[in-house]
C-alpha cells in the first residue's frame, strides 16, 4: 500500500498530463496537471467522457480533433502510440502543441483501457528539472511491468530496467555484456522458428531510422518460451542507438491461440448450421453477419452491411416496429429476446425467428448483441395447414402404418400420437399423455440414442436406424426413426415417425452371425460306414483353397485327393477320436494346390448328433500358409542364432586366452617387483601398473561374462575386504587420469563405517572404477568425489547398510537421456561416443552387478550441473577394532590446505588416529600460526602454496624449519618437485592426493625417524614372500609361452629356493621328459600346440598306471574362460586349477594345499 501511495504522489507531482480512460471513453483518473490543462483545476473531471473535453470547435468554428483521432484509433485497436505530435485546444481557445503517448492497459487478456500521457512540446527544461524528471521516471519505471533496454549507436546494450531481467531471464550484468544483435539471443518468430538477428525489431529500427511498434517474438528461456510485444525507437541523441520496449504477452498469445481455435470451430459450425448468425460489438461499432444469415434474407454475400441495409426488406411500419422492439430490448435489463417476422422473397413469403442475447457491463449497459436467425417458413406453413385442415391431417396421420409422435423437446412429454404408434407400443391414447420419451426405450440404450441423434444434428430430418424400442409389456422391438424439430406457439417440439423393422433386423443379425465364420471354408461331413468321411456341404471358399473347379462333378471327393497321404491319415484318426469321445477336433495339414503348390491349412470342427444317432461334423477351414512359413523361418532363425552364439562363445574364449597370456606376465612380474625394495615413487608407479593390468583383466572378464549376466548365470563370490583401504586403492587406479585433466579427486569416508565388509572384491572394484572413470571422462573441470557413508547398522546380525556415491561436476545428463542410460551398448547421446569414446556397455554391466548385490543404481543429474550416481548395499560387516597408532603424543601438526573437502579428509584421518591439528587456508594466517606455536613438528602443505611468498615465510623462520618436517601434498601429475628444486626448498616427504590413511601414517612415522638405517629396516619390513620349502624339489613347467614359463620359474624360485625347474614347450615334450625322470610337481598349461594339457595329463596318468608309480600333483594353468573348464581339468587327471593371470600368492596357496611334500620344514 505504501508503494501505491508513493506512486500516487509521484503522479501528482509530474509536470505532465496523465489520464486513464476505460474502453467506453470515460475518465477514471486524471492527475492535477491534466485537470489544469483544461482550466478545470477546481472541477472534478473523473467520470466525464474524455472526448467531450477535446472535441470542440476552434475560433473559426472548425472541429478540432487532432488529439481525438489517435485516441479513438487506439481504443478500437487496443494498441499504443509513442511520442505522437498533436495540438490541444483548451477552454480559452489556445492551441498548444503536445507530445502524446498512448499505452494500452491489460489484465491478462482483458482490455481495461488506455493510459494517456502528454506534455507540451516546448523549450528544453533546466538541468535540475531534468534530473528531477529523470528520477521520477526511474521510480515509475521500477513499478511498471514493462522491460526497457537502451543501446549505444553500435548496438551494445548500455542500460536496462529491472523488468527486463525477469522478461529476458538474464541478470542486468549479463544483459549489459550483450549486443542487440548478438548470437546468444534465442529469439523465435511467431510461428516458432528461430529468428535471425537481422529480423530483430531493434536492428531494423536502428538500421532504417524509424519507430517499429508491437512486433511479437518469443524469448527462449531453457525449455520455456516467453512471448513479448516489442517496440523499438531510434534515438535522436547521438550518444544512444535505439530504445527497446517489451511487454510480456504470453497470456495474450495463448489466449489468441484459443481464440483462433474457437474461431475455426465457429467457422466450422457456421458451415454446418442451417441458421444465420449475427453479432454487434456496440462500443467498437463492429458488426458481423454470417453467410447463412445473408442467404436467408437474400442480402449480398460480400458487401458490407449495416442496420440501414435491412430497410428494403420491410415496409416502413414493419421496419419501425422491429426497430422499436430491438431498441426497447437494448435499453432494458433483459438478456434474451426473440422476434418473428416475415419478408417477401422471389414472390413468396418467408418466415424467420430472430433470437437475441445481450451482453451487459456492470452498469447494465448493453455492450454487445449476438443473435441467430432461423427459417421457420415450413413450420409456419405447417401451423397454418394444421389450423386450416386439422381433421384432414388427423385422418392422414391415423391412416398411415407408421407411428407418428409429437413430443415436447424440453421435458420429453408426449403431446400427440396416432393409432399406429399406440398399437406399436401397446399404449392407449389416454396412457400416452402420462409417459415421457424415456419410457419408449431401454435404459441402457438412452445414452447411445442421444449420441446417435446428436451425430445427425444439423440435418432437417434426422434418421436413426434399428432403434431398440420398449412396449408397455416390456417386450422389445426395433424401429427406424425419422425425427425433425417443429415450433408451435414459440415452443420447440420433436416430430418423429416410427417404422417397425424388427423382422428385417433379426434376419440381418442372423446373417451377420453366419458371416462371422464365412472367411475361409465352411464344411459339413459325415462318416460313411463309420470308416470313410463323406463331404455333405462346403462353402464357396473351398474351391479357392483346394484349387478344385466348380465344374467337377465329383468335386467333394476331390478335396480328400488334394490332401497329402500322411496328413489324411492324421485327419481320419482325429475324426475317429472325436466320434468316440464326442469332442471337437482341430488339425493343421498340407494341401497340394494346382497353382500355388503345397499350402498349409487349419481345420476346426465340432460334432453334432442327429436324430438317427448319426454324427455330423460342422467345421471351418482356412489357409495358414503365411503363418506356417513364418513359424518355419523363426525356427531356422533360432537355429542360426544358436550357431552364431556358439561361434561367438568360441571366439571370445580364444580371444580371452590370447589376451590373458601376455597379461599373466605383466601382472606376475609387477607383483614380484612390489615385493622388492623400491622407493616410494617406484612403488606407487608399480602399484599403478599392477592395478591397471588387473583392471584390464577385470574388463576382459566383464565382456566375456556379459552373456552370463544376460542369462543370469554369473555368480558372485563373498570375501572379506578392508572397506576404507579398498576405496583408497580404487581411487589410486584412476587418480592419474583425473590429475592429468587437472581435476581434484576427493574421498569422503564417514568415521562410523565398518572396518571390514563381505563382498565380491572384483565386482565391487569394477563397479566403482567404472562409475568414477565415467565421472572423470565426462568432467572437464572441477572435481570427482567418492563418498561412502553408513546409513544404518544391525550389530546383532553384523550387517550394515552402506551408501556409495560418485559425484562429479561434469556435463550432466538430461532426464530424457537418463532413462536409456543403463541400456546395453547405449550412451545417453550418440554424439557422446564421438567425443568421449566408449562401448556403452559399462553402465549396463554396473547396473546389473549392483542389482545382483541387492542394490539399485540411481542417478541425480541435470545438464551442466554434474551428476551423482549412488547405490545402497546391505552387507555383512565387522566394526572397527580399537588400535593404538605408534605416533608420538606430543606431535603438533599444522595444515595449510585451501580445499574444504581435502581439509575435511585430513581432519577425519588425524582424528581417527587420535591427533588434532591446526588448519588454515591463508598464507598470512599460516605465518602467524607458525610464529605463535613453538611445538610444531609437522607441516602438511598443499602444493599450490609452494610459491615465492612461501619461500619468504620459509626464510623468515629458517631456524624453526630445521626442526619441523615439511610434507607436501600433491597430485599424481605435478611439476611441484621441479619448482621446489628451483626455489631451493628442502621437502622431507611427498604424499599423493587424495590422502590415504596408511600413506599419512607412513609419512608421519618416516619423518619421526631420522636414522637412515631405521628407514631401511622399515622398508624391508613390508610383507615378503613366504618360503614353502628349502628341499631340492624337481618341478616341470609346461607352457608354450616363454614369458609365462619364465614367470612360473621365478615364482617357484621364490617359494622353493632349492627347487630344480625343468621347462617343456608343449604336452608332447612334457610326456617325453616325464618318462625319463621323476618329478615332484607339474605346472601344466592347457592350450598348447601338438599336444594340449588335457591329453598330456591323461598320458602322464597312463604312464604312472603302467609303472605303478605314485601320482605326481599336476596343477592346471589356464587362460581359458569356457564354462566347465575347471571340471574338465579335474576329469583329465589334474589335481588343482589356477586361472591366468595369477600372482605369486595364488601359486603359494595352491602348492601349500596340494603338495604336502613342499610344506615340510627344511
């Protein structure tokens, strides 16, 4: 309310005239200056007609209407005029030049009136007054719902008001960065197509130096389109280019579309209606007369009509009589009136009924008249004839066999019926007046009857066939009904003629039931002597199906001759069984057609017992060749698919073997290297090699196992893993690719997570690697984060529900594309494959694996706002055991880290270790903390802070840094070590982001020990290789790949240092060597040239059987993935199974379990 009062005060203080007039020209508001301009300062001009003030004569007696014309035009068009120069004549006869602005005022689609604003076109105002007016305009601008933008001469936008931000959907700052013809504008033409910049209203206004008014265009804001009316005016000021004004007309556009639809519907109704329609908009003076209206009265179709055009139709007295009726109705309070009148046309008299409806405003004034004109000549003639010869018509009605009924259209009462109608329905003439139309038809038909009669609406006579009718005794019959509307004494009635068509209807219904079985062939057969079928009857379709000519005298016998002998025997057997059990039969069989060749038909038949106790089979037969051929093709396609699937399986198995063989060397030797003394960096790199090769192996397994997943045959293992370490190891695999893209990688583990969970470790790693890898792939800047949190835990059952989330700040996914995201071989957008690559299989497999683990993979995303993939798993778990970490209690730690998530991760780890630290993200605060804390022993600093300013701080506290260990946290892809070397900074240790708990503990422990010997001891204390036996054991390694033989030999030398390892290139050589010497163990590859591992193992077992020697343990080494391969190895005589690639611990487990001799102490 304060804002309204303030606005009113502003309007009162303006030095210009402001009016608001309603659609009828009445003044609803005028500010003081407006009243003064007409020398009516002390008189109230609100409520007066505006044109009475300005439509006066000048000193010469000439009407002075310069100001009146544009205002009247705007009232009619409901459009505005900007800075229109006119002259105003006041009461003193003074002629004042003015600049007029007219603005239409709307509420939704309702036109409320015009706002008129004019001021004298005089000398420029003083600067102080100009500033005051400018300030007032800015206040008004903030209130009016109009967007305004101003450009410089080059089209760059230099100013805009607040409403423009809402209408255009951009901030003022972004608005001011744009050019009025910039490509970033998404402008639509009224037809919805994109508008090029050269068509923009503002561009054309500035180019042609002219004002352009009220052009409609759409602004694309996301999926929403805002429709606006745009006006543009080039500025005469050389500092400015063009002023653009736009108003939200979305509701108006929608309304206009509705009006257009209504107009189309109205035109359609006018074409189908027999009545004429007219309309008179009183205020605008607009009239409309439909073509039917003109035709009915014999008026010109295309000439413009007014009310004077009707004078020629009537005598003068009749014209004034009708005019007086209309005028009386016009000024009354009634809303409906009807008039009957007649005219002479083409030498005949025609009668019409004119119905009128008045639309009145709140004051009761008529603002619109709408009417319809109906030709009632026929009814008038009928009335006249009925009056003149009622008895004659009555005798005609009574003499016809048709039932005639006249019923009130409004309430359905029966007014008159003839005797035929009474006989037809079983009522007496007295009873007819006591019932209504509703009693003449079944209740269930009434709705259908209404729809049928409505379908015939618009016709002079409506005919509806086969109408169910109800007699007085509730028996039913069928009738054709002809119906037309008649008017008697200004009341509408239905005149209906009923014709009984029951017999025809029932006959037609029987024919239709028979016709339902006609397609194909209808047949009737009997069994002669109970052995041979005899055809009694066939329909016309039989001759086409069997290819038998009509002229054949013995054509019935010919039918059976066309059936193949094999199928005929089956048919006879069917008939015999049907005769015995008295049940229907059906069969498919082949017929030899003379033109088509062999065709397939299907027969169905039902037995019926005759009075003489014989049986007749009635049946139907139709050709099914197309269906049968389709079934055969489907069967062949199935066989081909099975063959293709078998070939695919063979190919995948062979490909697996070829890929696993070299991977066995990569994984095996990298595993051996990890068990040697390596530097931290070397160990980190070697781990990445090992884990990357393992991930590649997992990927191959996933592709090969996809068919198992599809068939539901993939089985999950259930092993205990260390949850937090597994998550850290998974991030180790992918952080290099993330850091290469300069992405931050974060790991957030809640402190209440269980220490161990039971899950398939390979599949668990595959799920997270795939999700995190996708996040990195589709993120160009920002971060990728793995968040693991506990939802709930059941201590009694040792189970935990854990939430896993992979978040990114990447390109995001639309809701539509997210629906197909988990489909096999599909990506959200085909263009994604071109840009980022990928098979489209990863998320499909991931989704299946999560589902198999009892979870559901879900997605939260929107384009441009990143994505979050998440799932919950209910896992068997073991909570953390309380362990004391060996870190000095008096250690004080200072952390300089700018990233909030990285800082939270560090804080959680240190809190978990029982330590607190000081945290800062500001180098100045870091300097203050360094100065004020004397007991600092460790500084953890983000690599981004290692700059020249940090060197200054380091020099300032050089002595203190001699006792403080400096640890730099860096990305895996970083040049920080070179930069630090250049700046001559001593760094005690580096740890990689995201920070792992064990890396942090190792860094802190390492730096607490200054003795290099102790460092060496710590490095050698990593888990080593267990020696199984120091005895001289003889082992044969059989493999066609020399790298794999070398790897197996290396493993054996680590596990069995004193062993003698003999190599064989294939199974044949292995058998020859076995016959020459005794071996304690054999490692046997499966797929080899000349003789494979299966045959070699069988041969060795035969040799042992002949020599009656003790069976040597044979361990299968296979790179195959075919289902059942392990069982086949055991069946061939092998003792155990080891799948490639394998690491030394895998071989250790097999040897320890199977070779008792090797586990004995030396």
